[in-house]
């Protein structure tokens, strides 16, 4: 897989001096956070990205769709996973390299979503992590990610 990633990213991987076990990360380790996105959060995201799709911003338009109300941008939901990985596990200095995600159900504005990550595999400096975002029993995003873990010397 490392060779495949070199081709995809067209650059060699840095050599890290510490094995994964020295980074304090282990298979089965979990981290999470919760957030409820407001209409203002969605509006700001639309302004920042230019994604002004009315299904996210216009209640009148959204009411004519199968969603019946404005929904949160999928990439904004995915941002919660980035926050879990970058601030909680593996934490500061990790680099998000790959993701495969699905959105099986919508997230509506104001719903409190739980973003969770669980380490499934560690190989050299890479962690393979299962991720989910859910509202109670409703999964709104799920998938797998790969991150390059920070070298121990870069951790606080």
C-alpha cells in the first residue's frame, strides 16, 4: 500500500524514527466529540466554499425536496472527523491522507451529532481509522480514513 500512496501523492514518505507504539496510539482506541450545527454555521460554510445549494440554505426550497427541511453540507459533517483526528486522536501533527465516506441519512440543522473515530489498524506511521457521525440511532456519515501519525518528538 505504501508504494500505491507514493504513486498517488507523487512524493516519498518521510522516515519517522519512532514506531507506532511509541506514539501512544493502539488498536481499539476511540475518540469523539459532539456538535449541533446552526443555520449560521451552514451559511458561513456556504460563504467560505461557494456551495450555495438551496437544499442547505433555503427552507422554502428544501421543503419541496425529499428532505423537507434544510440539511447540513456533508463536507461540514466530515469536518468534525477532521477535528477529532487533529485534536484528540492521534492529535496534533497528524496528517489526513485518505478517506472513503458515505452519507446514509441527512443531518438537519440543529440536530446534535456525535462524531466518533476508532483505530482499526496501525502499520508503521499510518493509522487506519473507522469513523461515524450519528444522531442517536441515525448514522449520517460513516467510513474509513488513513492518517500519518505525528512523530513522538512533535507531541506535547
